[in-house]
C-alpha cells in the first residue's frame, strides 16, 4: 500500500497518462471498427444465407459453415490465424489492421446470428404483404423487415460490442499497443501491479460503461411504439 | 373473353393437395365470391393468384395473357395487375398510413409523387380515414386498419382486387364500416374476388358465387341459385347451416 501511494504521483504523470489514453483509444477504436464493419458484413452474410432456390444451396452452406465454425474457435486462435495468414500475404500489414480484421471476422459470426434472430422475429405476413406488391427481397428486407427488427437486434448487438471491449485484451498477445499491453509494460517498468492493473481495470470500465448506457437508451427508445415516439418528439421544444 | 380465367389450378402444401383443379372465371366489373367451409382452400386460391403459394398445375389467363407463375416475370406480372387484402390487414408496422399507401406506387410502380399522394388522400377519404393519414397502425382500431389495407390495395390501381375474409378478424360493430367501403368499390365497378363468411353481404354484392369444399369447386352460380336452390347436397348442407345462424 505504501509503495502504491509512493508511486502514484509518478505513475499518474503526464507521459504515462498520455500513453494510457492513447492505448485506451486504440482499444476502443479497434473494437468499434471491427464490430461496426463486422456488423455490416453480417447483414450481407444473413442476406446471402436467405437466398432461396436450389442453385444457392452452396452459398447458404458456406454462410452457415462460417458462422458455426467461427463461433466455436477461441478468439485468441482467430487472432493468431489472422496474424500468420496476413503476414504471409502482406508482410508489412500493421498490427492494428490485423487486430481489426480478427475482431471483424469474429463479430460477423456472432452478430449474424443476432441479426438473423431479429429478422425472423418479424411476422412472415409482413413479408408476404410486401411480396404481393412486388417488392424485391432486398427492398422487403431494407424497408419492411429491418426497421421492425431493430428493437430485437440492437440491444444484444451492443451488449456484444461492450463485452468485446474487454476481450480485445487478447490482442496484446500479438503486440498491439492496446490497454492491457501498456499495462504489462508499465508493470515491467517497476510500477506496482495493483496500481497499474487497477488503473487499467478502471479504464476498461470507462470505455464500456457509456456504451452500455447508450445501449439501454436505444433499447428503451426502440421499445416505445412508433406513434408515441413521434408525439414525444413533437412535444419537445 | 373473361378478364380472369382460372383453369384446373392445383396447389400443394407438402404432400397435401389443397387445390384439386379449380376453374372459374370473372368478367370485368364482376364480383365473384368464394365460399365454403374452413380449410376448403379459399385463401389458397387467392394466395396462388398472387404467387404467394406456388401452383403445381393449371393455367391462369389474366387480361389475355397466360400466366403459369413458372418464372419470376410471370409472378411479377400477376402481382402488378392484382392486389390482395389479407384477413389480418398486414399493414407495415414501421410506416404511417400515408407511407403504407404510397410505398409501392412510388418505389415499384414509379408513379409521380404528387399524383400518388393526391390519390392516397382521395382513397383515405373514400374509406373515411382522412384524419388518420399520419397514424401508425398500432394507433388504429382493427376496422380502421382493415380500411387502410383496402385503400393501400386500391392505391396500386389493380385490375382485380382480391379480398380474403376482410371482416372476420373484426369485432361485429366494426364489420359494417368495412363492408360499406367495399360496397362503394362495387358501385364504382371494381372487379373483385371476395372470400367471405358474410352471406348476406355476398348475396347483396356478388354476381357469382363459387362454393368450394376440400379443394374442389362443388357448385357455382348466381347468389340466388346457390342460396335458394342449391343442386348438390354439400352446398345445401353448408348454406342451410350458415344461413340459419
Ligand atoms: N402454410 C400451410 N402449410 C400447410 N398447410 C396449409 C397451410 N396453409 C393452409 N394449409 C392447409 O390448406 C388447406 C386449405 O387452407 P386455406 O387456408 O386455403 O382454407 P380456407 O378455405 O381459406 O379456410 P378458412 O375459411 O379457415 O380461412 C387446409 O387444409 C389448411 O390446413
Ligand atoms: Mg382462409
């Protein structure tokens, strides 16, 4: 304890704080980039997976296999796979890129199931009404199904991203200068482990808590019937 | 030549044949009513016409064009010329009344926006819902939703309107308002295929009644012929039961 108090002023000095802030932003950045790109790609995957017809069977199989396989691999293994694969293709790819790609690949698999569940929660009769008016499958999905599926998709998708912020600690294993990596570094410089990792823990909390709040806010808002959502907006000055 | 001619149309759900060769025709401006016991295949006939349930045989001639629903082009052609109103309204939950009415005319038919919106207003006036133009469906009663669904179908300017038990999900006091709206369409000369259990209404508006049972047409004729002097035992049983209630 004494050692912590003694080290604290030096630990919370400018350079260290900058270092921690930068690595926190790196953690947040690669999580958000990976999850957002992954989320977008997951929509494409789900759409492809829903392609009807016999000719699309291989396509559907590929999509299903991707999701089922990646959901069963530990994230750290995905990271190493991406690392070694990318390095053989382009040796000078940055570690940040590699981390984002790994997060992205993983996020696609997880959010694809969330998205599929959301789309399937919309009654088939809505789809039939749209088909009967000659809306294409893409139009039906974008204009009718997806807007109604958001309340089911958004909360678990944000929960996934929030929990992933901490799982990205694993990319420190391949040397990305994110939070946990910096923590280990500072610890090696002689700072007390409790001090360092206590601070790191607090940083992770600071990163994910606002995102959780955003998730809760969106969840509440999406759960409000559309009619009321609208009147409330009008009443506000 | 009839406007719509259905000949020997067949449909299956899995291995169960639910339409076993259905044939009937309808002239421009006519109203044909499909009646029959639950499960006889009435909805399936309408769904097959809209390409929502695949047909396994038979022909459909619509305005002189033969449609077998075998290509997506033919399915699109059928959906372009006919519109359906479902028992459960199926209004798009994420859209206002106006958006429900204008979506397909704007995005699919690509008609002029000003005209589409003016027509939507006229139709909402016709069904008595001008004040609900910006409402979402969860702010409307069942009867109001069904009238919006009717207006939405009319906004597509269909050559033939298909109505599938549009009053049977409604509370009795709401049935009248929807039937009134259909009466107006009948007076305007709209060509319609109606599935209904409202025998009084069928008798009033239909030019022809088609009685179905177990996927087949048992008897067809004018309302008076079927209601008053049915030739088959099955029709006799059905009408004497249903008219007694
Ligand atoms: N999606 C489905 N899957 C399997 N069988 C179905 C399906 N929809 C309808 N059927 C069957 O097809 C037959 C005809 O159904 P349909 O809905 O056309 O009857 P209906 O005359 O409209 O009856 P109702 O008056 O109850 O609406 C019934 O035996 C029904 O059980
Ligand atoms: Mg039915």
